[in-house]
């Protein structure tokens, strides 16, 4: 799968994609992540934004550099999924991630900044407005990272075992490992007895109860 991310700040992704599962997925060629900076497609690289028509605070990213970046990302693929990150978009979740992972090989994520991107970009391309939560962030870089992470997890072979997906099993919000008991400030903290019982039916029931 190929992720094409349009952003003014591609370097902000480095520390995250070069670690852990995403780094392994890139190394094993399960995914590729490419960045397209609108500045590289602007006539004046120092100015890719301007004041909004109608007045108001902040600056709006110009349409033309973003349009050129999208065209570069799309190439000849007419089935690319183009996602426009927006606080007012459809809520992103695991079901959406699974749908995207199964249905597309090329995903273009447009990460806005400042007061947003000229709305004419969405009129030219068939984009889908997506949000990662009921809040407003400084830019679309963090949501783009989040989406890449969640979608990548849905790709077969990335986690080694598809059963590792927490959303596919009765994962409990409470998990424990060794030691079985330890003391902190004169109080003993022990692993729940049911997890030590070896009774898988009772363990599943305990996990279900913790998810209520």
C-alpha cells in the first residue's frame, strides 16, 4: 500500500514512521510513504498561503500548489482514495480503516494547516472529508500519522499474526505480566487469580466483564 501525504511539514513525520511497527512495515515493503510539499509546486515557494476572501483571521493555503501536488501523487491511478482532513468530516474509525486497506492501493491524505486549504481543491477532485476526533488541531499532520498507523495495522502481514489486532478479540483494558506480585508503598499488588487459573472460559468472561 502506498500512502501519499500532502503537507507543508513533511519532516514532522520522521520520528514516528521511523520507529516500531511502521518502520518494519516500510522495511518489509508492506507500505510506502511519500510526501508532497505544496511549496515545491508553487511559483513562489515562500508564499503558498494568502488572506481569506471575505475577511477573517489567519491564512489560507492556495489551491494551485495543492492541486499540482495531488496530480503528482495520483499519477495514472484513477482509483486513488483522496482524503481531505477536516474537523467537520466523517469520523475515522477501525471499520473505515479496514475498508480503505481492502479497497485501495494508493491513499492520498491532504493535511491542511493554518486556516485550511482553498475549498476549490475539493471541487476539482473527488475527496472525502475525514476527522479523527471532535476537536481542532493546529494542522493535519498528527491526524495523518494516526490514519497511516491505523490503516497499516489492517494490512495482512504487518503485525505478523492478524489475531494481534486488539479490535478482533476480547482484549481487556486491564492486562498483566510478571511478576505475579509486587509491593509498592507497603501494599501488595497481585495479578487477578482468574488469569492464573488456566480456565480459558472464565478468563474470557472476566475480560468481557472488564469491557462493559
